[in-house]
């Protein structure tokens, strides 16, 4: 670029020639009129109104003119650039209007046309049964308690009066967490949640502990290495086996129907004393059909285990067994589902086929 000439000796700069400026404007206007889309107009704007366009270069050359010539040249180039800018604005508005009209035609949706129905999934019945059981006990004034699935051996075994030589503590029944000797296991029942609750709280305690548990069982028609339980715990003054029986009767009637009762059969569990198996009256035949497939003609269906909380468990949890007593029980959710709805194979529950879940709808 040449420097300004301080002597009034006109400097002829090619890009500032009036004819060259007018020619640049005409070329720009013709290109603008020919732009058929917003993308093409963008390219035209960069070519004819951008920093490297002919008019932009002419504007830069104004500095090379004598002072007396700058005003006239600046006015002429400025007007030229203004014409181009105005033409671009008009064409932009026109192209945007055409685009909007085309979208209204091309993207119109006929809301009366029938569309293909996409079949939705369904909530898993395990979740539905769990929530149903939780609702039953919450309605009785209980609370829901939860805990971690990786537990210490002390909480999973020792605090529950399960000795070091008990078969359940072997690798044939329990998943141990690496490294060896870490003292951590995948919980084999939700009873550690009961211990955690007793350690953290002062009686009275009325809690239900649902959750996932792990045992080294093979997957077959009636077993799975990962399954779900719910366990109940009550610790208060004056609690007896009668309270346990009444609670279980109230529960099965809400789950299986009015008039259904339970019975307790003596058994042994390390964490309860005395202990009992829970049997539920058959809700299909009521014990009156010797050929009933649900109860095998016995009139009773085994549900789980129960009993009065062992005094050793109360002491390990920091509760005075001379003042407080309690009961506990545990039932498998998969088993409850299989019994209540006649599911014959555990594979149907765990393999994730949405057709199995869909048949239960949204409520069990």
C-alpha cells in the first residue's frame, strides 16, 4: 500500500476508480440475486462483502489518497458497500421466508394417521413384590432399613451367633471378597442390616430389611446365586412369640388374601432362640384338596424362618437382653413370587425376558 501524498498530486489507485467500484457493486448485486439458498448467500456475502472483497480492499486504499480526496472517495466507497449490505439483508429475509414456507409444507405432520405401536417394557415383578411387601409393613407402622451388599464377616456371621466352624462360612456357601483374609463377603442374607440397625438405634425398633443377597448356588429351576430377601426385626419391651405369630398372620392375609393363617414349626437358627419355620395356609385350596399342585395336598406352604432374637445377638448389638426382647423373620421374595403366581422355573425370573415381566402389568 502506498503512503498518503501530502502534496496535492492526485494518486490514481486502481481499486478506487469509480468505474471499478461500480463494477464491484454490480457483480455483488448479481451474485446476491443469483443466490438460491442461505448457504449460497453466505458464500456470496464472504466473497463480495467480506474482508477480502474488492470493496473492502478499496476501502483500505483510501488511506493512500491526499487529504482533500479522502472525503469524496470514502463517501463513494461507503455508499457502495451500503448498497451491497442492504441487498444482502433483503435477499436473506426473502430466502428465510421461502425456507419457512417450504418447512411448513415438507415437514407437516398428519396427526390423524395411525402410527405403529411400540411395545413398552414393564417393571420386573421382583420390584413389584418388594414394594407390595414394603407397603404392607409401612402400613403397620414399620420402617424400611437398607445396608451395603458387601459386608464384614463380623456383621454377616459373628454378630449373628454364627460360629467360625459353621458350614455357612465356607467357600461352598459364601462369596468372599478378594484379597484373601480381607474379612469381607457378599452378604448371604439381609440380617446384617438388622445388626446395623440395632447398633445405631435404641429400641423400640420395628424395621423391614429388603435387599439382594448372594450364595454360591447354581442356577436351576428353584435356585439362583443372586436373589432377594426381606427380613423383619422387632425389638421392644415385652415382645413374645405371640407378637411374631400375629404379625405373620397379618402379613400373609394382606399378601395372599383374607382368612389365610400361618403356623410355626420348631427349628434351629443360630441367631434366634427359640426358632421356627413359617408355614402358610394354602391360599389355593385352603387345605381341602388332596390333589392341590400348589401345596402338594398338605394344605400348607413353607415360607421361611423366624424366631425370638438370640440374647447373644442382642448383646453383640449393644442391647440389654434383660430389658428388651425381639423377634425376627426372613422370607425369599423370589419364592413368594413363585408361590403366589405359580412360576415354575427360576430361569423365567432372572433371564430378563420382557414377555415374562409384561404379563404382571404395573401392580401385583
